[in-house]
C-alpha cells in the first residue's frame, strides 16, 4: 500500500517578512500568510486527506488549518517537525550575520555539515535524521492513506537532500520553497520514501507569493542587499548626531512643509530613549553598510498597558518601496516581545496619508486621535502576540 505524504511549508510568518532568523523562535503568520492559507485550502479542495500533522510552532499550526478545518480533522502536533534550531542566531537579522559571520552563513547555505556557531545550533545530520524519522513514523502510522504534514523550509530541504542522496556540499542544489509550497512524497513498496514532485506553489499568484517580493532565495549564499541590520546610534558622536538631526528635520519638513515648529527637544528625548535600552535608537543599514533610515523606541511608555511605543520611524525617500519598512517594524517587535509587550503603538499625522497607508498595510489600526504640535495625530496599534491565527 502506498501512503501519500504532502509536505507543506508554513505560510508567511514574521521572520519571512521581517528578514529575521526564526528557527525555533515562535512567530505568527502575517496577513499575507493568512491569504496564502486560504489559497492552500482551495488547492486541496476535493482531495481526501486522512490526517494532518504540524510542528508545535504557531506558524505551522495556523497553516495546518487549511487542511484540517474543512475536513473536521484534529491536527496532531509533533515537535520533531520543527525547523532547524538556529542557536545564538535565533531572531538575529540575516544582514547582521552576513556582516559579522559571512563564512558561517556560507556554510549554512552551501555546506551545512560544516556550519557550527559555537555548538549552539542543531547539526545538519541531526536535522536530517530527525526529519527522516518523523516522516517515516507518520507514514507507518497511515498505511495506504493520504496525510498532510506542515513543517518548515530548511527542514523540508534537509529531508529532500537525504532522499535525493545529496551530500552536504551539494545542499544548495535543493531549491528553496515559497511559503505554503507543497511537496509530494510516497511511502511504501520497496523504495521507502520517494519524492514524486517538490516545491510546487502554483496555488499562489504573484500577488500572494512571498518570493515574488524578495531576492535572497535566488542567491546560492542567501545574501541580499535588501536585508537590514540595526546599529545603535551614539548621539555623542558628531556624525551620528548630525544624521539623527537631519533625519528628524527631513521627516518634519516632509509632513509640515517647513521646519516651523521644529525643536531640538527631539534630540534630548532621543538621548533619554537610547539610555533606556541598547536597541531603542538604531540606524537601519544594508549588509554593505548603506544607511536607509532610523527607528526610535520609547521603552518606558505604555509598559503598564503592555504597549511598545514607536517614537520615530523614518526611511529615506529613495529607499522607500523596497521592502525595508516592514523590517523596521520587525526590529520594534523583536525588542518589545521579550519585554512582555503585546502591541506596538505609534502616532502619525492625520495629513500624512502615505504613512497611514503603509502602517495599515502592515497591520496597524487606528484606535484614537490626539493633538500634535501642528495638528491632529492618529493613534495606531498593531497586535504582536504570538498565537495561532
């Protein structure tokens, strides 16, 4: 009897959008991810599925609903279907690793048996063995049936490398798969696990594809100038002080049409914010060191209400529309989640329609208004809780 196993990568999650390293780090699916889940469910309409499995991370559990809910099936949770454990790289930006540890990043992408970050990461052999054992065990439990298995991108690639008989040095020959891409493996007969086809994301049009918005996956070493790192800004340094002041003045002038009403009080506040947390005042830079903007967080504000306040969010005009903005949101999320904050808040001028549109596109909603120096401000909020959606 032949058992059909559909291996499915989870829908787009925070790490994919924010370009951060999420192995065992738990993060929810994005709004785009929810639409991908809908498309995945439509793809499987009319196909008999006897059982659904997922890793214990919320991004896979959310994705598994596409198969389980229409069939009134429970999702069986297996921690051994998790992504590779990324050790001390967990929740770092890909750009920071490319800048600080390029050789280890190259090993991770092209020869993972040599990847070793001080022994904190899961080894390639442990990952491949874990995935092969998990999938074989699931197949044995469902002889002759059809099973959906929702897991993770690198975990799927490691299993495929094993099944194709590829050594670690040829790992990059296994292509990356888009979010919710599907691979069919059959079990039974004399050949164990057999790959019938892999990495099919035909249910996603360009408007739903994560990969259509990114370029890193086209590069064997996984590097991408579109990935950002965040460097603490030292206002005692004259050059850093000058860039901060320039960014603040540019943002003010763009919204209000002149510098009338601008005050250097913003610099005093920024110094206070920087002293409260080492990552509260950061410059956003690409992997080659190009500065694209600034993010300032007011750590002490909203703590009782579990809010994480963004005091200043700025991208240079020439760097807008290139996928950098969500990564600034990702940095704020990465700072505030460990502090127990469940939502991000910010104020934006009612007249700044472009900024309002951007924030709404990435999950912020208006919850009120307040009066600013030069007119009304919208108070906007974004949920950052880690939960199954």
